[in-house]
C-alpha cells in the first residue's frame, strides 16, 4: 500500500486531540467522574494525550487505562496462550468511561471493547472518542466525540501514526 493523502499532520492532530478533550470536559461538566480507557495500540496513546490535555485544562488527573480486546474479537480465535495486555488499575464501577480508539470503521473493535469493559465492572456510562470516523458500519455504533469524519472506500486504509510508536504524528489514507 502506498500513501495517497496525508489527512492530518502533527499540528492538526494536536488540535483535534485538544478539541476532543474540550468536548469531553464540556459534555461531562468537568472531569471529576471520568476515567479514560484507550484501545491498544494507538488508541492507548491517544487516550494518554487526552488525559494530559484534560489535566492541563481542568487541573484534574483523570485515571487512564489501556484495553486489549484480543480475547473479545469475533474475527480471530483467541489463543489461551496470548496474554491479556489490558492495564486498568482502577475500578470503573459507576464511572463515566471515555473509550478511545484511533479509527472507527465497522464497529466490531468497539463492540469487543465494550464486552471487555463490562467484564471489569458496570460503568455508569460509556462514551466513545475516535480520531477518525470512516463510516462503513456493520454494527449500530456511534461515537460521541469525533476528530474527523473521513468517508473512504473499502479498498482504502487509514494509517494513524503516533510518535510513541511510529516516530511521527500523522494520519494518512493508504491505497493499493
């Protein structure tokens, strides 16, 4: 696959994450009852950045965790030998959980994440934040916070790159 178009560069990604953070604060009237859970791998990195921005804006350190959805996927058999890399060192019971992912496509990843969260407790509410919503839903999943709506063809792929993993911050459309 080759890079067709850069959708967001480093500065634009920073602005999108800041906007999502402000929207989360506004919708929830502050950050006191929130916790943030990012879906491995890049959703976890985005979750950390949102938590950091909320700390800068509100002065509230929001508990942040990471969720490995591998055991809950419906498209790949889960091998018992595969360790669960989830790190949620706090109780989600009764809290508003902000579930963070990089790209929302069919909705199956989010469904698996909700299953994984519900095994850890019963949150008061789950809200979904995504950097990119590319459409093509197979399940009735709708994000609460969207960085950018990006209608794509099914043949295209969205590549989200973050400095912590890829050495660069950018989002690009890849084509065959």
